[in-house]
């Protein structure tokens, strides 16, 4: 009986030692989740300003150059075939180009099936390809690489995240630069990520990054007095704005994924902490029951030794 009491006490001490760690992880996840939500709010405002700026500049470009084709390959989808002599040649080259899939996961664990959901989505997408389709997979986050390999998908490139902070704009800039450096090899660039809905809900989605649709210039109603004064090369200005918009399109995806990741981790740590409290309560009840049994046995033995009851 004494050994059982010691075992229960050891179990209680073990769980008690883990509980502060669970509380710390829960607090860290809560802070990261709230920080990601706040950053997404600022990001949406900046993203809106970039789109408005681009929608304001594009009509000027159309009036001055009569074409959208000179804004490099970012707007390849919107090129007018009649305006570009070598467009047909580009289309022929695109037939042999590669479809790039970028899978966004996490750098840390303890987030349930967060990485498994995007890996499964990537596998489903690949199975939809024709047998002649060429594709390439890049992984963001070392955990996503592990889950992709479990699905027999070998990422060609792996981009790790920081383990102590949210994805930064520099992460998005570096990735966009890596894509644009090899963009002549790719037909399309799609991102697979977990879209955040609430603290308890996310969903694996696919979003096309390149080529992206030009904003609808009809959404901006400008008068001659509202037209901007441009003192630099218009094409270069539009390209810079477009590239910034592309960066923040990607960064918005990364922040949605990070929000879902930390919300999921917070929920799991909250549940684990509550479960630890329940276990401690159950173990404490078992401990008290064992103590009562030991005291009762000792009292019976004392009474028997004094001849008060038959042994």
C-alpha cells in the first residue's frame, strides 16, 4: 500500500512539473496569435493603399503607352495578344513550363494537424495534374517538409521560418526575389496554406500568386484634378508598385497561416492545461483515498493488537 501511495505521489509531482510549461506555451501562443491578428489589420490597410495606387496609375499607362505588355512577366495573364509580337512565342514556351506549388507550414510542432492539412492538400492538387504536367514543390517551414515527405512529395527548396517570431516582410521579399529570379521557368505559382477563420477553425486553401489579375481600374473614380503628378519613369514606377503588391500578397498569406498556426497551438495548449488540472484533481482524490485506506488499516491493526477486536 505504501508503494502505491509513493507511486501516486510521484505521478502527481510529474504532472505538476509539466503544468508550468504548458501554461508558458499557452501564454506565448496567445501573444503570438494576438500579434498576428494585429499585424494583419495593418497589412490590410497597406495592401489597400497599394492596390489603389496601382489602379490610379494603370489608366495613365494605357493612355500614354497604349499597352500593358511592357510591365514584364508579372502581368503576363493580362497581355493583349494583338499588341505584342512575340506573345505567341511566349505561349509556346509556356507549354513546357513548370507549375510551382509553395506549401506553407510551420517551423515548430505542437500544432496538431496544421502541417498535415497543407501536405494533404498538396498531394490532392498534384493528383489532379495530367501525367504530362511538370510541377515543382517548395516548402516553407521545416515541419511542412517532413509532412510532404510522408506523402512521398520531395520539395526542391526549403525556406525555414524563425522559431521565435512571426514571418517578416523580409521573408516575403526574399521568397518573391527567388521566384522572380526563376520566373521564366514557371507557368503558374500557387501557394497552399491554412486560411484562418477563428481560434478553433482553419482550412487548407490554394491561392494563385503569379500571374495575378490586374486591379479593376473602373473601381477608382478620378477627376483631372485628382490625377497624380509623375516625375519619374511611369513603367518603372508601376513595376515597383506591382512588385510591392506582389510581396504583400504573399505576406498576407504568410500572416494568415501564422495566425492559424498560433491560434491552433494556443487552443491545444489550453486543452492540455485543462486536462492536466483534471488529472491532478483525479490523482489528488486517489491519493486521499489511499491515505484513508492506510489510516483505516493501521487503526484496525492497533485495535487488534490491543485486544479490542479479533485479529
